[in-house]
C-alpha cells in the first residue's frame, strides 16, 4: 500500500454526495490492486489508446488534464508521450496510486503534478486554468451529478483543445437493473460482493463464448477476456470489480452527449460506441472548431 497524500478540503462536497447517493464504491482500493499487475505492455497499450483516439503521434508541447486519474496509468501515458500533466481525483487512495506511478517513473518531475480535487468543486476547477487536452475516462458518470460534471469541464478546455471523455451507454431497462445491482453490491458484505463479481464474470464469459460460437469464430481461452490486456492496458479483474461495484452510476445516449457539447461550441472529432451494448461510449470533441 502507499501513503495517503495530504488532501485539500472536499468535505462539503463529500457530504452533499452522500446525501444524494447514500453509498459510494471505493475506486481507489481497486486501483491499488491494479498497480500490482501494471507492466510495460499495459503502459504501451494506454499510450496507443491515447494516440488513436486523439489522432496524435505524440503530445509534445501539449498540456494534459486527467480528471479522475484513478490508477494514474493514463497520466503516465500522457507524460511519456510528451505532455505536461496535471492529475486529480476525488478519492484519496486514487491520488495515492497516481502519486506512486509518478514516483516510479517521473520522480521530482515538475511537468507532472498530482492533487486531490473534485470536478464538482468550482473553486478548485477555477484554479486550474485551461488545457490542450482534457481527459476523463469513465469518471463523470460516477460523481452523482453527471450533467453538472459534464458542464464543469467545458471551461477547462482551451480554444481548439481536445475533450476526451467516456460515459456509460444508456441501455434503458438494462441500465436500471445495473443501477440496482451496483447499489446492492455497495451495501453488501465482502463475501456477497465476491459472489456478485464472480457471477457477473461467469455470465459475461458465457455470453461472449456463445456469441463466438454463433459467429463461427475461434474460441479463445477465457474468450473475450483473452485480449483484455490490449484494451487500453487494463486488467480483467479490476475492470470487472469496477463494473459491478461502480456507484454512483449514470448513463447517457450518444446523441445526448453530442447535443450537449454541440450547444457549448464543441465539434465531435471521434466517436466509439458500444453498439447498444453495455460499457462506455468514447468521445473526442474539439472546442471552437467550426462545423
């Protein structure tokens, strides 16, 4: 484990969130487990993900803001690609994870700063300025006030800058069932939590196997999970725990996100959807680019 860093005062926002949501998933504990399996291959995959979605070979001379930095993997990837990076997260253990990666790979580097901060805290956000790339993958829908968080990131993007976000896909009734499951998970004992994660994992694996059989594709050991390491450098188990437990939980349809940012002067540059399935739709917007 890593030491928990000195924290800014987010207590009022924390009280408000608890009034809204009641319970919260401990994202930082999950990210601590992920750092035990982090290796060079995973870092390279994270770099590849950034290059592909941003359509940039490197980030030399760019400023990069990582909102909800989690493990710190993508802050690290951005720094290795040449950006000056500012990372922040609401969860103190996530902040500790990000600081640990900085310690490992960029100790005493003035071009990478790490804070505890809150995307719902206007005072904190106003102190940051603007960035060439604002990145928030799978974070804003876990704040308990997703649409406010989506609004709050707008001033952080510099003119002609990139906003790269991902938001859970709205599946209607299926999303409401996931919401109930996530709430139940966070109110359960550790043995029940483990059973829920394993149950969802088995169902997911079975479904993936049946799809491969129907499509006549080659069966792989652990099916769709065999290539999970190549998906943004992430971990099967940590992603599964995050998916089952990640609460608060909100969703949006792609067209809702598109219209929201279009009204605020952004142009959609790249979109990767789940095709109606579960998981996150990914968006890259450019601020102030004429349509």
